[in-house]
C-alpha cells in the first residue's frame, strides 16, 4: 500500500480540530458575552443610582438613628449624599465630629439609598451624541451587539456545526498511524483504516458542511472587530432586539404590575409560571411580550388589546411557536386586513421556523393545498375567506385561529363575521387582536367576547356602567389583556407635536375664497394646496423648509394627507426626495416595498401616504418626522398615523408637524378639537378621547363652518356680487 503524505494528513487533522474546537468555542462564548452585558448593566445602573444621590440632602442621615452630625458635614461643605459617596474613608473621618462609627453608618445609609434607587434605574440608548461628542452607554451597546450577533451565528451554525463536530470526532480516531516511521512497521489492516480515515477527513473538510461552518466561524470572528458605527447602524435597524436583551440581562426590568396591567395577582402568577416552548422562535421577547404569549396559551380564547406599536404580531407568533413545537404539521390561520397580509408573512418568516402560506390572489388554491398537506401558518384577508372557509369547516382542525384587527368582525350580521364564526368549533385556540381600546365600546367588546367566551357576556354587560374602572378590567382579565406604551416602553424617545401656522399668500387666499364661494368643505380643507405653482403656497414653502431641516438633521419623513390631489402635488414638489407614495389604490404587495425603500434611502427622503391607507398596518420606524398637510376630521386617524412611526423600534425623538393656515377651516377645526379636549378629560385614556371626538364633526357643524367662512371672506356685498355675476 502506498505510503501516505503525513505532512498533509497532519494539516488535515489540525484544520479539522481547530475548526471543531472553534465551533465549541462559539457555543461556550455565549456565557462570557452574557456576563459581559450583565456586568456592564450592573456598572451603569450603579453609576446612575449613585448620581441620583446628588438630589438627596445630607439631612436624610438624621433618620438613621446613628447620631450622625449632619451640621458638621454641612460646615465642611457637604450638602448631598453624592458628595459623601465620592469621599475616601480618611476624607470622611477627617471631617470634624465624624468618627469611624459615624463614617460606617454614613456608608451604610448611602448603600441602602443606592440599592433602593438602582431598582428604578432604566438604562437607555440614544443615537444622539452628548455635549462631549460621545454616544451614551456605548460600551453596553457594543456588548449587546456582540451578544446579539453571536446568538444569531450560534443559531445558524448550531445544526451544521454539531454535524461537523460529530464527523470529526468519528473520523480522527481512525487515523491510527501518525507518521512515516510507524507506517513502515504497521500492520496492513491498520494502514487501511488510517488511509480510509484520511480520505474521509479530506472529504469532510472539502464538503459543504465544512464550508458553511468556516463561513460562520469567519462571521463570528468579525464580531469582535465591530466598530461603534457598525453597532449604531445595527441598533437603528433592530432596536427592539437590543432592548429585549437589555431587559433580559438586567438593564431595563419593568414592574410586574405594569406588565400584567390589571390581571389579578393570582392569575398573573399562574400565567407567569406556565411553560412556553420557544425553540422555533427566532426573536427576542420583551418581558411583557413573553407574558402576553403565555396569556394567549394559558387562557386559549382571548382578546389581546395592546396599544399599537407594542408587538401584538410577535406575541401571536411566539404563542403559535409553542404549539408548533409539539407537532410541525399543525395548522394555524391568520385573518387580517389586506393592508397587512405581506407584513404578516414576513414577520412569520423572520421570527419563526414555521412556513407561511398566502391565501390571496390567483395562487390561493395552490397555497391552500400545500398548507393543508404540510401544516404551518396560512395568512388571508377577510374578503378572501369566503373562497375556502367551507373547506375548513368540519373538515380541518386549526391549532390556532388569529384574527387581526378584531373590530372588523364586530357586526354579527356581516358576512366576514359569519365566516370567522364558522371556524369556532374547528379551532383549538382563538386569538383576537386589536389596538382599539374596547373599554370605550362595551357593546362591540361584548360581540367579540360572545364569540370567544359566551359564558362571560352576561356579567360583562351587567357591569358595563363601570367600563373605565380597574374592577371592570379585572372582570375581563380571563379574556382581555391590554397594555399601553407608557406602561411598558419607557425607552421610547420623546415625541414633540408642533402646529405650524402659515399665513395665506395672495394666491392661497384667492383659491380659498373660490372654495368658500363654492361651499365645498373638502376644497376648503385643501387650503394652500389648491395651487398649481408651489412658489405661491404658504404650506408648500413651510413643507420644503421642514424637509430641508430633516435632511440636515439626518432624518427621514412620512407625509400624510387625506386628499389624492394634495398627495400628487406634494410628490411633484419633493421630486427625487419622494421615494414612493401609498394610497388606497396601492397594491398590498407594493406598500411594504415602499417602506423598505425608505429604510435604505438617504436622509431627507420621504414617503407620502393617504392617511386612510398609510395610517394602519405599516411599521415606519426608519422615519422620525411626521407631517400632516391638513387637520383630520377623525383624530383617531391622526393618532394611528403617528403610531406607525412612534412605536417599539423607534430610536430617535419624533417630530410631528401639523401644517395649518390662520383664519381658515384649519383654525376652526383646531379650535373645536381643543375645546372638546377639555370636555373629555374625564376619559380613562387618550384613545377614549379620540373615539369620542371622532363623532363630533357632523353635517350641521360643517354647514355652520361653511356659513361662517362665507361671512368672513365674502360678506353680504361680495356674495350679492357673485350671485349677480352668475346671473342669479
């Protein structure tokens, strides 16, 4: 038998062992990375708690009952506990009247204060530099970035890496002969085993598994060479992941009472302790999201009413992952508005190992057949359900039925409601989701609860009179869970709303007078956007100024209007800075493409949206400037539109501009809304106010406004002249 090239064999063995060891290192390195994050969190929290002592007077030491002479401390120039905390022991005992025992007592009190304050410290990240030109908490940001990217590589290499390591472990012992000298004296069968093992090792190192492991090993090695700029870009795109990891490792814990909302303590504890299997879930859940997913699984038929922007979709996917882990052939059905079909499919692919099937359009039959055969998540809209609902009813079993925007099925007589109800007995679990606060619409809530939990409806109706009381929330706790942004997302940056009052140009005024004369309320609402030449429009000028400032500040924009004509004119005004428009006629598949383009577009870019189409179903965290071209009749439309930007994942302070013209319909609408704001302050939350205000603008109010604008701009003589000119 031909002698082997043992130099080559040694190289193969060394390469295989080094790569196999690196696979193990990547796995073991997780604990080191986690410890790095935990220690940096602890350091920052301790530092913030220590800094908070600056606001605590030394007089607080009087309560320690240790006879500490605070007057002596003040005489020495020490006014607060922060100053004392920075002193060395010898500096403290050098104060006249402060001995070792008193110094020890002072240290004890300071430690108690620091520990207490540390429980309320929440670490935050920002893309904005400090006055010193530094990024706040940069070391922690980079540590979390390394852990996050490390976890990604570990998840991707886990299966193929283990297969490669097992191959190496199996092959290496077969190389019994290590050098030419031993080869000369070795038996034939030992030579054959060594030769075969060497061939197997060469095939292993030249195979696809090895190439993939090497690729991920190189990617993992690069993690340790990341720059702060790399981390900041990653944080801007995936801030929700960063905060989830921060929360997990001690930097942003929330009070349970806020996470659970009004869930009774005993029920909350039972839900919290219930198991959840997330092996096929690929994201990072915030603590309130984890509780929400467990709630869905624990109660089986529920309404998840978290405010917009809190990640209801992710909670639904996590709950489905738990059920899917028990049997990958199980079937899930998501029913949602057409505007979010693509987003649901993308989120399922992004956050889970489950297959998503789109039951919409011309390919729905092929997708339905594949889903029925393979299992996974089918996603459809309310209008398409009628095509296949009877293929499920009494013929298929659904592990979970998810209804997004559940208020779409509030009317029991509507066909889409009947289609959903037809799947009641076929569904092991049902999850209804809505960001609308159902406490404000008890009858609507009852129609949904009757579908989910008919045993509860009578009690809910009986207590509807106290719908905004905490006791009512507790009554609903087995079927309804709602959390608000301010309860669970303290890291959200500030939001600032500004009324940009513009003075009508002569051309604006002339066009507005014509709209008033025609008694066209909608034309009047388009004040300053009735022009053809942008140079003559006051709102257009201000819009361009805001766009310029946004570009200079490195921001992107979303611009809203109710009117297609306004959208067309703004698009022409912005030119190349507009990377796309979303209107009622924009195809479902194209809407997400527009948002994706904005994500990767340069600063100063904008998406223009018709508010009815772009105000719901989209996530636009890449923008941090929101511009409204006119006031909206329904304030809920405005709130929903802002929530597309101001939601989990937003990393910059959000600037909201309302373009308004004095002495026009704009002013009348703003005054009316501000006046009614005071009347509705008794409501439990802002969304309740919005629901109430939505009902205020009726035909009578519009008619009165038109008459008022006629008197203001036309007057009796002008009105008469106009009538004569028309030949009346």
